[in-house]
C-alpha cells in the first residue's frame, strides 16, 4: 500500500498535468505537497488534505497563465526563446478552441514534435475542422464585427419593433456561420467584403425581404441575388451596431469600415463638440440626415474626423437601423447613397462600395492579419510585429487570400512560436 504522502504525490502529479496543461516541474509538485503536509500535520483527514492541495493548484500562476514548459515565469531580459511544445499546444488550443489542449495536442507535445512547422500546419487544419473552432468567432470574429454588442444594444423599439431578442440572436448567428464557411471552405478573405451567400431563418429573412423564401427558426444557407447584400459591410447585425438608438449614423458606419476593414484610424474627435441632434435649428429641421451631416462637417472643427468617415457611411444609408433596405432616411428625406473612399474613389451605393473595397484586397488582408495576430498573441503589436504582418499578408495574398492560410501563417510565425521573457 502507498503511504499518504506518496499517494498525495501521485494525485498532485496527475491533477497538475491537466491543470497546468503540461507536466509539472519537480519544485511545483513539492510546493503542492507542502500544502498537503500543512493540512495533514493538523490532523485533517486525507480527503480534506487533498482538497486543500487541489485548491492550491487552482490558484497557482501555472493554472491561471500559459506558463513555459519548465514552469518559469521570468528569464534573461531581452532573450528570445522558443516556446516549449506544451506551451505551444496551449497557445494553439486556446486560439482556436478557447480551451485546454486535447489528447492529440498533448501527445505531440510530450513527443516534442509539435513545434515542427509541418506539424503545426497539420494541427491548424485539424483544429479548424473541429466544431470547437466556433470559439474563434466568439473570441475574435464577433468583437471584430461588433456583433458581441447585439444583446445589450440600445434601440428604440417603437421605431424599430423588429429588433427583438430572436432577431438579434439570428443576426449574431448569421455572422458566425458566414465566418465559419469562409474559414472551413477554403474561401478567400475577400468574401468577407462581398459574397453571394448568407445564412437566414424566418426572423432574419424579413430584414432581407426574403420571408417568402425561408421559413422556420433553423438557420439556412441562402444564395443572394441582390448585389446590395452579401459580406459583412451589409450584414444587418453590423448595420445595427453601427447605428444610434433612434437612427442610422453615417459617421459610425464610415468609421467602422475605415478601422475594421481598411485599417485606417480617423483622428480623435475634438472636445466639446455638440452632437448632431444638439444642433437642431429651424433651418436644420427641413434637411435630410445627409444634408445635416454635411452641414455638421462644414464646421472646420469637425471636418478633420468627418471628411473621411461620412462619405463612406453615406453609401450604407440605403439600410435602416435594423438593416432593412429603404428609399427614405430617418428624417423622411430621399436616400442619397453616393459616397467616396480615401483616394478619391467615388461610388454610388453598397454594390460599388463593396466592389471598390474588394479591389483593395491587399489593404483588407493586411488589416485582418494585424488584428488576428494581435488576438493570437494576446497583446498589442509592436514595431517589429508590423514586419511580420507584412510578410504574413504577402504569403496569404500569394496563396489566393485563403483564410486558413492566414491562420497557418500566424501559427507558424516567429512571434507566435517564441517569447521574450520578462
């Protein structure tokens, strides 16, 4: 029979292997055993002493953080070192699944072969194919598109009665399913900007004007024939979160396109500038929303921000807060969807807006690369990282702009596989 301490050692080793996502270092096991000894020395029953030891495991930095394989948290300042295979397994698993490595990743880490680029690439494909990869949308895709804001989004329900909880849930699910399709079907990143399919149920089909085509609560893949539709720019959920509670907002929609699609940040707004509604005058009441926005932009104080954002947002004014197509804006004026992108690229409506942005696929690829690399690393990018972003984006473009190529390039990149000890 095993003695109490040897039994505790075996329990500590097995539990810490799972909790730390790697084999525990000898000194880590000894630390846990000291906790067991403390309880055992006070005549606690064996089970209670083990419980205290397991609690100590779950408050350890090795459980709370993805620590190096040797259990160290610090190292030589400035030294760049490769991640151990177990830490790499955790980084991959949490990137795609938001949970601990499975048995296959753990076995590759134990064999110390996971770090090989070909092995990483094969695991990326496997992780993507697994249904658990939906976590990548929840962690990255939804915040990128702003769809994580839908549940708590403030909307005037009297003006937009269709913005119910079931509709918001369908809007989120549409984004998740399109994201998954582009990821798993070997599609190009450009299809985020413009594609000919989406996923709808009966609730969301009303927004698209396709209520006669789709029925039931189940999300169904639908082929789109309306050029105004298709892609994230015209998704009802995105249009909703870039609106105000009572009306659409060309500046918000334009800013979203600049930042999330083209990777360009407009200058910060000046302090103490009144909102558009606060500038109501007798002269303004007869103006359309576009005319009032243009008058607002005519103020030199406001022009710096709005001259790039507003002309993009105007192209999406054919959609109301809930994403329905309309001919008149929230003031009752006729919608004028002419606009302009940076570089004097003029367009008239969503069809031409999407076509122009799709033609700037290199800009979009680099933008998405930078955002996804920052998410994968769990930190803001630094100067050197921008060189890596350029190299990854170039490799993705060379391979046809495939989404899975982007993720493979990130997972095999130097910043993902190495660390700088602090």
